[in-house]
């Protein structure tokens, strides 16, 4: 569930930043309740934001004038250098542990073009992965290409989940699979994150997942609802799986191809995906492909933190993550 009275507070925070935004959203445990956590004390959780901007250099120029203290030592190199660092890895620049309007926040800045590319092709699955889970949209301009990409990302998440699920499953199983996509291969799930994070996200936010995906599922010809059983069924035949594999985002298809194609054979993508469709381990291959994408982007993005946050904030932020992980572990013991 979304935490009460959050919208007004979030928009007040947004007002502290330059308003040339194509999309702004808040996400994470400071915005949405997670299972096993009480609402009391949520006011102390860091609030997470992502801002998509059409012109990164112009936006950072304006933000440096308004909020220079938010930046690490990179502020001395100017907005062009900051934008250059932003383009590395997942294409997003984070300022973290920022006091704002009585809360501590973290906000990432990504160019609209980079966001659209990730939504359509899953090149990094970094911001696209966040948008596969419930978020609080604070502002969005009338960019038809961006809106189309946001919807395409949700459809791709369903398709990938279908390929990794059995023939019959319940709605919660589907959302658990979707919520876990962007954590597959993320080394922070080994060090720094609560292992039950995916379960905690889904169990407390079923209504929000339904709101996000119900219309797409209703229009999806690949799924059959068994309402009396509370289950869904999908076509797991090689033909059905091949159709799904052919609609996956380009970067994931390429990653699957590299996993399955021995060096020197150079078969085309369609031939390899047809082979995968007939493989009993099709779902595992898709999972490995997603893990390969996420592993690289999460490593590079974490390495960037030393630059974008500075050493002191990086240590504090990592310590907070480890503390949250230990609390999650203690709740299970």
C-alpha cells in the first residue's frame, strides 16, 4: 500500500528542483509499504526519486544554481562533466543522502532518450526495472514516445515472467516474478539488500500491481484466467514460447543469443530463439539473460557512487543498506 498523505509531501519536495522534467516519480520503501515493516518509522526512511530530463546539461546547470550542495566534488567540474558521468553505466546520475523539506532523499537524473531506450530494449534494466513495480508518478509531460515506451516495458515484463513461470500459476506468482526481474543478478542482493525484498514488495502492494498490469493482462491473448481456481494458464508449447521470445526486448534477445550460440557459429537470432523455445530449460535461459544485463549495470552504477556521492556519503549509504539487510535477516530468525 502507498503510505498516507504522501502525494502532497512528495510534490513539495519536487518543487525544490528545476521543473523541466519529462517524467518524475518516487519509489521504494519510503513511498510504498513493505510486508514486515511497520508504518511507524517510515518517516525516517530515505525517499527515492527519478527525474527524466530532455537536456541533462541544462538541467544540471539549473540545479547547480539551486542545489549546489547536493553534488559531490564533481560540482567543481561543471554540468558537462556531471552529464558525462551520468551517461556511464545505467545512464543515471544519483545525488544521495540529501536533506530536503524535512526528509532525507536520493534522486537520480536520466535523460529522456536514455530512459526510452532502456524501457524499449532493456539495455541496462536499471530504471526500466524500477518502472515494472509500483511507483508514484509526480509529473509526466505529453511525450507520446515516452508513454508508449512505458507501456511496452510493462508488456515485456509480463512476457519475460511468462517464460519463467510454469503453465499454471496464481496472480501473486506472476507479480513476484515481475518484481524480481530487475534484482536478478544484482550483486547488491547478496551484500546490501534484504533477501526477502521481492516478497515484501509484492505482498504489501498487490492492489498496486493489479492496477499497473490488469488492463494489459486482460488484453493479452497468451493468458487464460481460471477465475474459479484463482489461477492463470499460459501456452508453454514450443510454438507459444517462440512467439514470446521473439517479442522480448532487443538487448535480452542478444544476451540469450550470446549464451546459446557457440563461438564461430554465428547463427541468426531467430534460429537461436527457436532452439531456446524447444529447450526444457527455456525459462532458466531467459533468467540467465536477464541476470547478465542486471549484473553489469548494477556493478557499474555502484562503482559510480564513489564519484557521484563522494567517499563519505558512499560509506554512510552502504552502511545503511547493510543495516536494512541485517534487520530483514533478524525478522526471519
